[in-house]
C-alpha cells in the first residue's frame, strides 16, 4: 500500500462507505509517481457565485480538511473544509450578499475539520440555506444540518448516512504465515494500534470503538442543534442508512423537497418589498399588492406603474387647476367690467352734482338770477349770467364747460 493511500485509509471518516471504497480503490490503482510528476495548477476559481444578493458556495465531491494537489492531479472532485469556511467568511463580509446557499452534492468525507466548519456555519451572521441536488451524505449532511435557513433537496436526492467509521486491518496472521513477527514498542496499551503486521487486541478494538461512538454522538448532537430538536429525535435515522428526499423530510432531516431552493426566499423578499413600497406609497397599496403577486414582476415595474399613475393624477389636477384659474380670471374680468361701468356712472353723477353745486354756489353768492325750467317730471335750476360777467370770466368753469346756463342782456 502506498503511503498516501495508507494515510487516507487510517483516517476517521464521515462518508458513505461505498463511495469511500471506490475512492480508496481508485487511488490504490493509480500510478502515484506519474501523478506526482504532473503540474497541478492552483485553484483560482471564485469562492462563491453571487446573484441577486445570494452567494452560492459549492460543497461537492469528497470532503477533506484541505484538498491535496495529488487528488486534483488524479482528477477527483473534492472540496476542502478550509476552502468552504473561507468562502463563508467572505460572503458574510460581502455587503452585496444577504443570504448564503450551500450547494451540496457530496458523499461526505473525513471527520478532520468537519466540526469546526459545522460550528462556523451555525454561527453565520447571515442566513445559510443548504440545498442537496443529488447526494448529501454523512459529513455533507453534517454541514447541511447547521443551515439556519433550512435544508431543501431535489426529488431524486439521497440524504443521510449519519455516522462515522474507521477501518482497522489486522494483518498479524498474514505476517505470521510469512514468518514475520512484528513487535510494537509503545508507551501505552493503545499506542501504535494498527501497525501493519501487529495484532490488535480486543481492549484496543474496544477503545477504537469508543472513540468512534464519541464522534458519532457529537455528529448527532450537532444535527439536533442545527435542526432545533433533541438528539433522541434522530436515534432511528443515525444508523448509516441513506434515505430518499421524501423519507428524509418525513424524518425531519430536511425541510422541503424542491428543485427551486430559493422559492421561499424570493417570496419572503417579495413580501418585504411589498411592505416597503406600501409604506412609501400607501395610496397605491392595492396596486402594489396585486403586482407583487404577479409572476416575474420586479420592484422597478411596480415603481414605474406608480409613477405613471401619479403623473396622470398630477396632469389631471393641473388641468383642473388651470380651468379653475381660467374661470376665476373670467369672473374677475366680468367684475372689473361691471366695476368700470359703475365707476363711469358714478363719474357722470359726480360731474352733475359738481355742476349743480357750482351753480348753487353762484346763486348763493347773488351773482346770477335763478331761472326755473320746467321739464318732464323734474324741475332744474339753470344759472343766468350777464354778458359782463361772462366777459369777466365770472362763470364757473364746470358751468361754462357744461353750457348749461343762460346769458342776460342786463
């Protein structure tokens, strides 16, 4: 067994067993030396894809604390816990991101590093949603269970394989048959367990089983924490079985079976958008509610519709105001005309009164004699002046201008 394979085989795994077997078998059959001679380019892909405020972080293939270049040389689909954690931290710091989606298609992977990442997901400041497209097993489900915004899975997805395991090979019989006896010199009864060719004692196996059970209990405790339930609620599911999406939902392992993981998120955003628009435009509440529930309606469409209604209303009001102003001007002009006519009549009346006043003043002064002229229904006093008075300019100007006076020869 090559050293790389031996180190992988000795790990504690939270992975679907058949997938692990295929993984190790592929490495066992690979030409390690040829792979080491390959130049592996650094992974410079974006840590997540962002659209409409949602950051999607891929969780695919075999999960390891970090992905060795050798695995990439073999062409394995693998993701590192450290890589996922860095993407999660970056998405939380990105002001354009309001929600994070873990896009999961993985059989699980090593236990090393999974608990730290599970804690990081659980503590995310922004809501995290997990969506399982095909497979969310073991360590992959461990991570999914910490998503605060829930777990969705597609109809054909497989979910579960809850548990951990370790394979320990006792080759002491084979070594003895070959005439080889391996002596392990260790500082303790459980140090050096599994050295090739050495026997594994029952008490050593019991201790290895205890460590596996403790890690499995931590796995279930994390699931209960993330799902907001008790560990005992998952006792019947934490036995390594893989479930269909429908069965997983019935067992409380996921929240919904859907091909659209962001449907609920979009609905929530639509409701928030509708509430904000109604608060800003209360007069258009009915229109906003109607348009918000229509398919493919975006905020810009609603705002544009509101703007058009407001513009039409403003134009109608402007036209009504213009007509009212025109009516007021016409009334003012009519009032002004009537006032002008009244002023003209009063002016004539004033001039008549002034002429009479001057005539009376002249009579009072004894300058002229009064002659009464009979008229129709009235009697008018017309002043009389001598020719000498007229020549001397004794006739009051208003009487002279009116011509309404008599001249005597006396």
